[in-house]
């Protein structure tokens, strides 16, 4: 396949920028020892907003002899283009067919992406079932939250990564590189992967085998990404994302991430500031999002925010704290964030009544929320989003009515200073949570 053919198809695509590649900070290595395709089973604008993909892209491409490239699920118009011309799905960096890689790693963030993953394999001309793949086919691995419940995909995935990926990807690529040198068959390669801590190989591990989760204990040892790939189009989260902490101490009973990514670990505040400096210079972004499951619980959050604002206020760089609990929203945080552009403020009460918040172990009250709403509007914001779930265990009609009532209370607390938006999502019980 030539690049010219793919280029010619761009004119017929709804959003050609999904398939162009060659973004700022993307990496294309010639003749690597191991070719690793990071496959995200959703569209480009969703996958490029995912921090885990950017971290693994940086970690893998920092390894000598390893080239990491990216591939995303095509939109139906692009899929039709490829199927009509009998063309395979390819990577962004080199336009290489999926089947030409040594290993393909799927990031499974939610169950509804499973069919996208299978569709990508089919479009990549790779047999769907692990047992049908031959020595020349790439190894198919999967990681992410869904890998902690591997049974539904055991027939399709060669190996699952259970846990965090920063350390284990180096061990995986080393095993693949050594196996290629020795020209060992596929089954022998899988046996080597099965010997790596945190790897589950369905064909080799028995039902009673215990697989221990991999953890990157010291986040300071992994200062990634400082030069993230800059998307060519508007993405879901079009900004720099820096992870300030991993794990959570709260224990909300519905939250899979809070259970899976324990123990709680924080990144050094000075390192975060240095990473922000480098990322701003390397990307041109004007917004930095400080990410954790509960940003307000980060022990140095106020001095960190003050330091970042002092450094970047004149550049009009905005700061975002995408996961704040209402009771952790202090006056200092509000005052610092309000110094730059005021984007919409997001809070997640999750349930409409104090009773239901106790059931899910959320721990805050309606009074906490209303005080925060007043503080936010008083500081000059014009819009607040409130996130709720419906369908929770022990929920009654009065609890659903409580969502409406709490929304109106928040609107009254706004006192005509701005807009209150309520977002509802359906509760989905997740494995390894008290509500599974």
C-alpha cells in the first residue's frame, strides 16, 4: 500500500484530520527492533484525549530499538472507504498495516469498546480468535480497567496486562525482541510473556492461577508526558493533562478506578511544575489540567496551584481541576483558578439526597454543595455542571426527585449569577467494586 492511496481517500472523509498523522511531537522511527502498535478502540478525538495513551507512547518510544505507533477506530465513512477498496487499517505514523506489527496493545477503558476492538482486528486482517493466529501474526495484548475482568475477551486476546503499564511494557518489548532474535514460535513467546509479573495469558494460565497487579509505585520515576502529541483537530480534552496523584483514599462504592489503582500515590509538586513548563513549551497549549481521582485531596494542591499561576499567569495559561469534591473546594483554590479564563466549573454530587450519598460512600452533603456553588459564582464563574447517577442500589423515587430538588436549590444559590447544568448518567456496576 502506498501513502498516495490513503492521501487520496482523505478528501472523502468527514474529518480528514483523524487519519493524517504527522502531528507535533509524533515520533516515527526507521527500522526498529520491535514495532508496537498502540490501538485505541474509539475515535481519534477520544483516544487522543486519553492520558494513558500519551504516557505509554512516550515510555515506549524512549526505549532503544522500540517504535510505538498509534491506531484508532475509524468512523463509519472511513471504514466504508477501506472496505470497498479492500484496504487494511493502518497506523498513523508510518501508514503500516496493523498485521505488520510485532505487538498490538489495546487500551480497554469501557465494555462498549469491545466490538470496536474486534472490528479493528478484522479490518487489520488479523484473525479474531487467539487460537487461529499463526506465527506471522502480531501478538494481541490488552490493558486498562477492563483487563481486570478478562473472561469476556479471553478467546480473542493473547495476553492481558493486569495493572499499570509504565514498567511492564519494557519487559514485554524486551521479551519480544529476544524472541525475534531467536526466531522462536508464537506459543513460546506467549510462554515468556506468561512469566512476567502482571501478565495473564488465557491459553496458559489455569483458572486458579493468581495474577498479581502491576504497580508503578513511584510516580516521580515516570515524568511522562512532557512532550505529548498535539492533535490536529479539536479533541474531547484539548489541553495538557498532568497526573498529580494516582489512586484514591475515599472508597466510593461505585468507583472502579478508586479500587483498581490503589495504593494512593502523589507526584512531587516541583516535578509537576517542571513537567508543566516543558509541556507548555513543547505543545503551545494554553490550558493545564491537574488530574487525579480527587484533585482536592492532593496534599500540596494549594502551593502547587499558586506556583503554577505565578509562573504562567502572564501567559494567560488556564488551570483546570477536573475532579474536585465539593467539600475540598477552598477559597484559595477558587481565587487562584479565577485569575485566568473561567471555563465551566464541574462538581459531582453523584446522588440527589444525603441518604444516597451515604449509601455510595460519597461523604459530602447538600449543604457542602450549595456552599461551593455560592463560592464559585461569587468568584465570577458563569456556569456550573453537576453530575448525577441514576439507578444506584437502594435508590427510591424520592431520591430521583432529590436530584431535581437539589438542582433547583443550586440554581437558587446561583442567585441569577449564572447557569446550572445537570448531567445524568446510568449507573453501571463495575467489577472489583462493592456494587459489582
